[in-house]
C-alpha cells in the first residue's frame, strides 16, 4: 500500500518551526578562515621582475645578458642538460635534470667549469 503524504502541517511541526534554532557547540557557525599569505596578484599572472633597470625610454635593460657571469650561467644550464636544448632534452629524457644531476659528457660540473673557464676567461 502507498502511504499518503499529508500536505498540511501538524500542530507539533508548527511549534517546532516557531522555536528559535539552538546550535550546539559542534555546529557553531564558522568564523572567517585566516589567510596564511595574502595573494597580491592573480594566480595565472606572470611574475614581474622588478629588478631589471629601466632605460630612459621606459623599456627594460637587457645588457646584463652580455655579461660574462650571465653567459657562464646559461652555458652551465645547457651543459647540465648534456648540451641539449629544452625541447631536445624533453624528447630524450622527458624531464629536467635534478639539482645535482649531470647529463653532460664531463664527469661533473667542476670538471666542466674548469674546461669552460679555460676557453672563456673572466674579464679582468
């Protein structure tokens, strides 16, 4: 047999609805969550490097790229990947080398650096 659902509210139901809701401690309303680190920019927004000096016309100054120190850094990164460009490296290994991992033909970074500095002496 089907139960007949009553659409009229009983006296007990009406009394229950009129009473103020009493919340237990477990169901107390949540307070605002504390933010650990406030975000100053959007998640997908590229970080802006403010360390680059500006030229008088307002554009960024990329002269640091011609410095010996920068060239050493770029050469070291490429040598660590075994002389491969990023797309070639991803095709061959499928990942970037780990911090102290060396894929170059030399034994380690120290050996490579001595060889590179002999070929590219620092400016005096």
